[in-house]
C-alpha cells in the first residue's frame, strides 16, 4: 500500500482486454503504480460485489457501475462496451481511493 500512497499521481488503471475462460468473461485489469505494474483478472460479478460493498460501506453512488445484462452478454460489442464502462468505473474508484482509504478497493487491485 505504501507504494500507492507515495505514487498517487503516477497511478493508473486500464482494462486493455478480456479473456473468456470456461464460458466466463474475465476483464484483464492492468494496475500501474510508479515503476511497478501488475495484472489482475476479475469477472463482472466481482465488480458487482466490490461496488455493492462500496455503496453500503462508503456511500459510493449506485449509478456509476455499468449495468448487469443477463441476455446476450457474450456478444462482442456488449463485452467491448462493458470493458470500456468498467475501465471508466475503475478510474472513478481510483479517484475515490485517493481521497478515502477503502480496504476493499485495495484488495481488489491487490495493493
């Protein structure tokens, strides 16, 4: 965590791609903190769990997470739009993290 605190202005989050494993879409999240970077993979349900916890515990707006879609969620255009939306969501959460220390976010990014 100290690495993040000392490099807040040199921290960014990207979701450059997705990967389907056993018919489940995983979003490949690249985390850059100063000179360090790593990749974590999360499926939408994990974003959803993170978001619900942030809403309940920290008052984060319910509206910033891209919506869940049950039907036709394997369509390439849907996955790409969701990827972009989730990347934007994570960037907002990173701003939140810079002003409000939230352990749940740190665990999600494996800080």
